[in-house]
């Protein structure tokens, strides 16, 4: 499949490993809150990492606070969530993403469409140095959570910013449960990257959310001569 005028990327687990941000956040939270919880910092990090690979992945802070028996648990959890979301992360681009972005710089218009709390996603973009590499960045949360994917608004807005017909836009992302519904509907080209450690590597496609192409590395993207 040949990519034409614009290549638009998802962020998390497409351009960098999402678990890196999560574990970076756990370290930041442990540093800030372990003493208040009366637990060792290393023990707290280990426990949060264990919970990441459990059914309690989305309740990690609730669980560790409850287990610690912290008296101010009602205050602690919201503070921990805010600290996690706003910490300065230690994250890096996937090697194939860095190589590809270097390779195609100046050859295509480049963009990002990403869900997630707006301030958090902006921090990730800055930490990865993407604000200087990417022409158009749309963080869907700036309009509110109801406009997160699979809503079409970000893709329509991106098409307008690019000043391109939809068929000349390609979206590269990892989660078929939401990522490809809107671009498929609008006539974009869609490519799913399935990384071995990706959080959504086993996700089931949503109705009309099957990507047109699936790859295992950004090295496999076919670029025009």
C-alpha cells in the first residue's frame, strides 16, 4: 500500500511504548507519596507494576492506598492521579518511529490524532520532541471526552488543516476497537500496527473498524518512490 500526501499517527503504543509512560508515572507517584502511605518506595513501585498486569489495571492507586490502610485515602487517590498525569515522563520514541520520522520528514505532511487527558498528552508530545517533528497535532480532549475516537471530528478537522482530500490521508494506529472507525468512514487509508508489547494487541475491531492493512513494525510501511 502506497502512502501519498499525509501520514497521521496515533500516539500511545504507536510512536512510543505506552507502558513506559505508565511506569514512569508509577515511579513519580512512589517518590511523592510512599512516605505519606507509610510504605517503601521500591515496594510501592513493584506493587503498582504487578497491578498493571492484572484486572485492576485501571484501579491501581485505589488498590495500593487501600492495601496500605492510609487514613486520608479519599484525598490521596485524586492527588496521585493528578501527579501521575502531570509528571515529567521518562519516555522515548520506538526506534522504528524515530527512523521513519527522520526518513519521511519533508516528504509528507505529518500529523497526530490522540485521545487522553489533554495536558497529559501534551506533556508526552513535548517529552518525545514531537512538537518540532509533526506539522499538525490534534488532541481530541480539547473538545471534551465525547469527541475522543471513534468520533469523526478530529479526522474532519485534520483533513481541513491538511487541505487534502480524505483519500490522500493515512492513519496509523494500534487499537481497532476505536481508532479506525472514523477514518474508514471518511475514506482515509488505515493501517494498524500490532506491537508485541502493545496494550491493545488483542483488541477486537469495532463494527466498521477493521484496518485496511496490518503491520508489525513501522519499517513495513510502504512509501512511494
